[in-house]
C-alpha cells in the first residue's frame, strides 16, 4: 500500500534521539472521503518537521511530506 511506503519514508527521514518519534508515525486511509491522514504519536513532531523560532526545521522530513509522499500517492 502506498501510504505505508510514505510512513516508512517519514520514519527513515526522522532524526533519532530516543527513537520515539521515528516509531510514532501512523497513517489512516479513509476510503469514503479518499483521504490519507498521517500523524505521529509524539506531540512535538510538528516542531521537528517545521521548526520553531529556536530550532531549524528538518529539511528531510519536509521533503518527504511535500514532495515524495504526494508523488507516491498519485
């Protein structure tokens, strides 16, 4: 399934300190609305992906989310 490949791509691009965020990626496909929802169990995932005013964004994760994942799903 393509959405599982996307989760694998996200996990591989995730930086590792404890491994919790890498292991926390989940995807849910909603066939009725043809939506793919991707989330992470760690509440700080958005800070790592998009950055904050105190830390830079992670370019590898941004690339997977904005370029590779849409390409895999089309």
